[in-house]
């Protein structure tokens, strides 16, 4: 295990140095040699991170055995470590040879203490932690990708004949298919072995379709899906290295920029502008769930500026660019040959005092679950979070899809004195904790929580009244199996199979034998003070339209029609309670969504005495809403972006600009901070500080009003 850990650290260190070097030269390389060169140079970094071949570079490494011996002996005994071999140290049992006994035979002393078994080696612990992290990261990503891919493939619909004709003309006999799906919001290429270009239902327009197809076909011809799969594998192996995750984001950006470059090469300025407008039209779309291996036309708002710049400044690679690329390849190739070698260093005393944590060992895990509920995303930390707990409807979408509460309880499932943490549902139509159903069981291993049992809708677990754990699994209408387990943390899989059945009646009897679990809600939302009646639909809102002199009463169920009067899909997607003007009183912001979760706008609720007034705001406001009431506001066509807060007036409100950037198509040339003209660097520093502020949380509308 020691050799494995040292090799892994060597690869990670040399790969990190190579990554830093490429990040440093990447801007110049893109400017002179093009983004495509930077994109493919990342392959050298990926290979460096997984191929243990190179010229040795010595790095000192503490010798653990010597350190441990030195730290555990008194000062007098440490001096004896330098005596000749065979001289007993203080406290050691003397070894003598009796007459007639072979020399070296030990004297048997029944009162001498027994030598304890050797302690677990540090390298075994580090290797186990790395292996668990890699397996969890890769396993979760593979599972998330498989679930998403299966759902999308089941929802595929054939394309229109004109769309198929466009693909045939551009693909020229390729194996890639074309289809539509209601589950995607942006065009994408998915499938390593069976590639398919998936278009969202209802889009894009035929005028934009050739550009979309050229973009995704470029990904297909360059084998970008395989590139991304390699990137995911390397990230899983080096999950502990933050630079590897930074590299992953850089590779994704360079991938899309180089693809944009290939698509717009040869187009005139008008055609490039149309291509950029298409990217802008996708700016409100959602991103894919983490773990999905696919290329999408829209990866996120943060990449938009860089991609638009690439489209605008696309130039032919010059001779100087070719020379620079060749020099970069040689430089990175030479650096990639270095591989650190570890050798023992001189012993150094270490402290034998280990601080003990008195905190709840499950507190951090429960906090991660609470955040996952609000962000609607499972983080990549360890131990893994269970998707069925966070979203029992198995819908990766808006928080309103969460129809039931989540409960947790601590139970000693095997009587060893260690409490397990069980999680499940409280208010679902089926499979609640008061019937014994649980969908996640965590136990403690070396004082740390570990996911022992994971359930989902086709793999349910019940804690029986007799102490056994019962399981019902199904992979189809006629394929099911019941299992009776004894929970055993000493086993690698934590479960000892006691009995198994394929009989439906036996399985149903087992699952009906659950004990009622006294669970407490993991998270309870409370409506903002002063707005309870409005959000529950019991009190009206005095709606003040833009430019109107008088208000009119509306109930919350009527709010969506104020923004999308002709759409049956408009709805209130969520609410956030924030003090928008800094007066110490919270306002409530309603987010109105339309078909496909497109944002229709916002309604600001402000209490005036015993009334609640409502003021509409456009859909380009309240992006990145922070807890201090500031948010991002954007103008059409990317001519202006501002961080603003609100100041309320007698007739409504006005925006107060704090950070402003102005230009054309998100290419900004003028910058101000609090009304003062500043440089781009000063503005960027203020922007970075804004992004570090905590985000406001958006909550689902109470079910009573939906």
C-alpha cells in the first residue's frame, strides 16, 4: 500500500506542477496559437497524472516508524536507540542463554507484558481513504450519468424530416443520430458507443439548427466525449487534489471555445453575431446534473463572455502561433517527464497528543443534506449523499418537486453501543418512517460517518420490529426479490443475509412488519413573518403595475397570469426572504417561471402597515441574490451588467447601482464601483468580493397554494 500511495502522490505532485505551468501560459497560447492548441495540450497533463513513468526527482519523506518510536519513548530511552545492537533498552525483557540451551533462546517470563499486534500503518489508512474517495467519486458519477442517460433515452422522440435532412447533409454518413427529448433544456451530444444529438422539445429554430448541428458534430468528430470520460477518470483518481478540479473546469471551457472556433471559422461577421445570439438565447437554461458525460451547447453563464470573445476574435493561426505551440509542446513534454521519488528523511519528534472531537459525528453530514435540499444538487463530498432522500420524486428540477419532508433518527441497529443515523421520508404518500421505511443508513467507522445502506424507490428498506432489516428490490414488473438482513458493521457490505425470497406474499409481509421510527424533521421551512397569509393564498396582494397610479388586489394564485397571461404553464417557482433595502425589515421575492422552467419575472412583496404591496420586476433581475439584498441585473444583448440593491419610494422602488460594467454583447469596456470610474482590475476585485457573499435560499411555495 505504501508504494501505491507514494506513486499516487508523485503523479499528483508532478501533474499539479504541469497544470500550473499550462494555466500560466494558457492565455498567451490562446491569443497566438488558438484555443484548440490549449485544449489538446491538457492531454499531456492528464497523461502525467495517470502514467507513472519519468525521470526521478528526489523528495524528502518522514520515516513514520522512526518518528513513532521516538515520540513514544522517554528522553533516557531515546538515547538508548543509539546503543549497539543487542543492548536491551530500559524496560525491555532481558534475553539470556541458559547452559544447555541454544544461544539466543529467550527466557520465559510469565509476568512480562505481551507484545501487542502492530498498529494500523499510516500508509494503509491513507490508501483506504484514497480508495474510498475514488470509488465514491467514480461510482456516484457513473450512477448519476447512467440514471440521466437512461431517462433521456427513454424519452427520445424522432426528429422532423427537415431536421434529419440537415443532419444527413452535415454528417455525411456518420453514426450519430438525432432526436428530441422533453428532459433536456439545451442541445447536447451524449453516448460514447451510441452517439445521439438530443434537441430540447420545441427548439431550436430551424434557422439556428445548422449551427447547433455543426457544433455537436464537431464534438463527435473530435471524440470529445471520450476526452471528457478520461477527464472524469483522472479527476476520480485525484479527487483530493483541488488543482485537478480547476483543470477540469478549464478543459471544459477550452473544449467549448475550440468547438465554437471550429464552427464559426469561415463565417462572416453577421453569421458570427447570429451564432453568438443563439448562445445568448440559451443563457437562462439549466445545467446538467453532475456526473453526466455529455457535451452541451450551453455550459453556463460564466463561460459566456469567454466564448463570445472567441467567436468575435477568431483568427487564422499564424506562423508565430505554430512556433509557440511547438515550443509549448516541447516544454510541457519535458516537464511531464519529471516524477518525484520519495526517500526517508531524518527522524523528527511528533506529538503523541491527539485532540478528541466532542461534536456530534453526524452534524456535518446533516448540514450537507440540508444544503443539498436547498441547492437541489448532491455535493461530491464523502460520505455520499443519497439522492432518493433529497428528492423522493426522482426529479432533478425545481425545489417544488419535493413533496414530502425528510426525517432523521439515531438507532443502534445491532446493539454494539454505536448509534446509526437513519434517514427517510415523513409526509410522502408511501414508504414513510412511521412505517419503518428508511432510505439511508450511516454508521461510524473510526469515528467518521460512512454510508452503509442506500435505498431508492425500487430498492426499499424497512427496519423490522424484530430488529432485522428487510429489503424489497425490483428491476421490472415481474422481477422482484425480498431480503432479510442482519445489520453488521464489521462486514465490508454492512449486511449479513439471513433469508431471501421471491414470494410476493412473504415479501409484502416482511415490508409490512416495520417498526414506527420516532424521527425528527431534518429541515423545516417557516414562512416569512408578515407574509404567511399572502403565501398561503389567504390574503390578497395589492399589485402595483409599472406606471400604474392605483393598485388592485390579486391573490397569489393569480400572480403567474400577470407575467404570462396566455401560458397555462406559468407558476410561482419559489420565494426568498431578504432585506432588500437595508432597513431591517425583510421583503419577500417571488420567482415566476414558465414552460421549461424559463424565468418569467419576479414580484417583490413589501409590507406597508397591514397591507402587502407587490411590485413586478423583469426576468433579468434578482440573479445571484445575496443575503444582504444585492443581486445581479442584466440588460438585453449584454450591454450592461450591474450589482444593485433597492430603495423603496412612495410609488414603488428604484435600483441603486453598486458595480456596473457596460459594453456590447457581454464584452465590457467601462467599469464603475459605487458610481466611481475604475479600472477593469479594480472592478473585477469588487466583483469577486460580491461573489463571496452568501447566497439567499429559495424555497418552494407551500403546497396549499399550488
